[in-house]
């Protein structure tokens, strides 16, 4: 099995986890349909919203919220709960 190497900017979010990490929104921001600022906005989050992280691409984290909506959010807009 290949070893997972996280970018240093994402390592704190996923460190030591063998399951999806519980996250929270640090402020209001857009969740997008794909990683990148050119992707359409799927929905918005507000500060303190509970999120679950699943994977990442560069500085974008694939998340879902408590209502089951999913998308991609820029890493600086989230932190571990």
C-alpha cells in the first residue's frame, strides 16, 4: 500500500486520522462544485458550521455539511472541530 503524503498545509486537518475528520467553517465562504475558484458555487457556509472532510486536491478539501450537501472548500476557510 502506498504511503499517503499530505501537503504541509493540509497535514494538520488530517493528521492521525483513519476516518473522515470533523471540521468547522472559520467564517462565511463558498462551497464549490469542483476544486478551484472558477467552479460554480454549490452552497455557502457560515462561521461555525459543522463539516466533514473526505479528500483533498492541492489546497481544496472535499466536504459535506450536516444537511448532506457536498462540494469543495478552500482549506483556509476550515479548521478541525
